[in-house]
C-alpha cells in the first residue's frame, strides 16, 4: 500500500528540474532553497544592523566628534585617519553621504541616535537572529533531519519567506520617510511611541508597527508548517525521542511563536489605532493605561527571548557530540528541559517591570519564577559539559563556535540571576548592566550558535567546504572583540551608566567611566573587522571551496545520508530512510567506525539504543 507514494515523490523530483529560473531560485517551494533565501536576507540585514551599532558606539566614545583633552593612542590614530587633529574633531567615517537632518557631515544628532538604537535592536532581533535560526535552519533542517521530502505545505512555506521579505522592505523604508525611522526604542514603550510629537516621528513609527505585524504573519505561516511537518511527516522509525535535539528545539520554538505572536500583533494594532485613529488604549489622557503596553509586549517578549535562544541551544546540542565523538549526555533531560523552558517562559514577563509600581507580592512571584527558569538552562549547561568530559574533542570551526556559545551563554545567564532579584534589579535597571546581559545571551548565545550552524551545515547547503583557517580567524576575532565590547558594560552599569543616552559627557558623574566607552568602541570596531574573514570565506567557498564529501563530519543524523550533496528536490530519492536508533550513537561498540548513522541497519537487524 505504501509503494505508490515514493514513486509519486520521485516523479515530482523529476518534474522539479524542468522548472525555470524563477520557480527554482526565486519563488521556490523547495524547503532547502527557502532556507537559503532566509539566510541571504538575514546576512544582508546583519550588515545594516551591525553598521548602526558601530555608529552608536562611535558616538558614545567620542560624543559629537569630541575626543577630549587626553586621547589615547588608538584615538589619536583614528583622529589622523578620519578626523581633524588640530580641532580635535572625529566624525563618524564613511557617513558623509547620509543627508541632513539624519547626519551632519559625519556628526550624529540625538534624534538620529534614538532612531539608530531603535532600528539596530529591531533589525538584529526580528530580521537577523529569528530569520537565520528559525527561518533558515528551521526550513533547511526539519524535513532533512526527520526524513521527509519537504514541508507539509510547500506553497505556504514560500509565502512565509516572501511575506517576511516584504516586512523587511517596509522596515528599511521607514528610514526614507519624513521624520525618519522609529525612535521610541525597540520595546516601543507607550506613551513615548503612542504620541508622534514625543519623538518627532510619524510615519517611521507607523511603518515599524506595520512591518512587525507583517513579519508576525510570516512567522505564523512558518510555525504552522513546522509543527505539522514534525508531527505528521517523520520517517519510519523516527519516534519523538529519536529526533535530533535541534528538531526538538525548533518544534518547541514553533509552538511558542504560534502562541506569542498574536499577543504582539494585537498590541501593535492597538498602538497603531492610538497613533492614527484617536483611540486611547495606552494614553492616560483618554483613560488609557501605558502599563498595558508593557504587559502585552513582555508577555510576548519573554517567550521571544526563548524563541531566539532555544534553536541556538539545539544547534549547540547538535554540534558538541559530533566533535566530541560521544553521545549527548542526558538526551531526554535535554528534551524535557526545553519543554520546561517553554512552559515557564510564560510566567516570568513581569521581571522586566519590577520598577513599574507593581505589588511587591506579585514582584516576588515573578522573582521566584525567574530563578526557577534558570534550572532547565543549568541542566542543559551541565549536560553540555558532561558531553565534552572525556570526549575525543576535534577543535573544528563549528566546534569552536559551539564552545564559545556555551561559555558566553553561561556568562549571560549568570548576569541574569542578578536581575531576577527585585532589590538588585531596582539598582541596575536601565543601566548598561542590562545591555551587557542581553548581548551575552543574544550575541554570545544566539549569534555564536548561528555562526557555528553556518559553518557546520554549509557543506550540506552548498556542497562545498569553508576555509578552516579563515574560520578560526573569524572565531577568535569575534570572541575577543565580543568580550571587549560587552563585558565592560557590566562594570559601567554598576557604576550607574544609563542606557539610551546620546552623550555621556553631559553627566559629570560619568566622566570617570568614559575611558570604558572608548575601550568598548575600539573593541566593537575590532569585532566588526573580524567579520570580514567570514564574508570572504562565505563568498569564496560558495563558488570555489573544495567539494564536500557526502558526510564530511562523520555525523549520524539523516541529512548527511541524503545523496548527493547538496540534496536534490525530494531529498531522499525513491525510498525514504528507515530510522533504527537515536541521533547520537558515537563511539558505539557495535561498529568499527566511531559513528553509527540513524538509518544504518546492522547485521542481524539490531536497532541500537533509544
């Protein structure tokens, strides 16, 4: 009864090659091409988001171009290269093309600074981390790793990318309207974001809201597809507890997206109505409640944090056992801890609002729930260490980024425990301590894992290997530049340095901390330059990298069995693979090799463990 289905799929595979350029590369319904499209879009947006970050850091180090009376050697060098040493004026380089009133010959006014930090965070969160971790790797990996031919709804999958791309165009177009881009912060707190005269931005904030609503529709399409595909289309023998942990993480992420995004969409619609239709959902003058926005935003926003970190955790759990040549330590504990994070993520949003005047009893309950949610993350951390312990570790480029992810995520998690405590948070709230924390979790966590995933699955995506030397240069430059940029934020945060300020030198008590701002900006410039080896490596390897073997990392999961590499449309030819064991059977005594693929049937029909 089952034989016609593979034959039909094989016919579809043959038909695919007759499609033209547009259907193959632009409006493709192949999950692998859609994953690549998400990757290229997000890497382009990363350049924009990163450039905005460097402009902000330049402004904080040398406010309004003023280098101060005693510049250090690095500042003097930059002054000679890009500024006017006689006047002590150091404008932001390569920005003279940006017209007034956004920039004034390389000098950033406060209004554009507000827009820059709003758009930096918005782009990096919604258009870089989510499209790569969830859009790119969710699309690319789910059918390949569960043994399916494609997503459950291929046309819906295609639409999810193009609707997301339209959202990106809308967001970037907000830079071009009168008044400029949104300038109320990425959290868009009302009433600052609800009354156009408060920020001087009208259509920029309108377009910000519309863009996130449209992006939410794209994410809902993807979530429905991911959940349906994982539940209904797993290969024979692929039980839930034989799925790779990265698939578990994407499955749980899709459920969180499905439940969290409608809340944000409703809040954004209410904000748009307040701005455009005269309603007063968030405006006190009309009987509205500004805190309602905070509750709605963070009820979405805290599951959103886990939407960005859970796929990174799954990627780390995938890469570490491959290069330690050991089974993952505590597979079921890893899966259940992700499920625990998904449940607990809904009852911690109030820790963003300890200073909003909430009842101390309610604040205490949020404090306790926040400390409890650290437990499943700690389980994962100790299981990663258990996986490494006694392993035959291969320090390949993907492994370096996975190890960096674990180390940086631990630092971010530990700083989060400080903020979970209400009395401590009252002291450090809205300081640079918070900025340091979120970047250790989202850059040190999500983006380190993201780079590890690109290096690890690049051979499967494009059929070529990356250059390992350039990969190691990229890793060490990123690690050093990242820590130099973000670790001192904890120090100046404890010293009282506020976030979201344009010119720290306006505050006399911040003068002793200004050397840290210069140091962090120099580190950020080094961090930015460290991405150049990645760009060279990515583009060169795309066209001229060595041809990849079928299974270059000697991994066990199904995507490496889909021949040839890169996998064709339909993934597995006429017959789907049958799964006999879990995905992490490394150094198994049952075989001579140190890996045992999930679909390999051993002599005598033994199925292995799990």
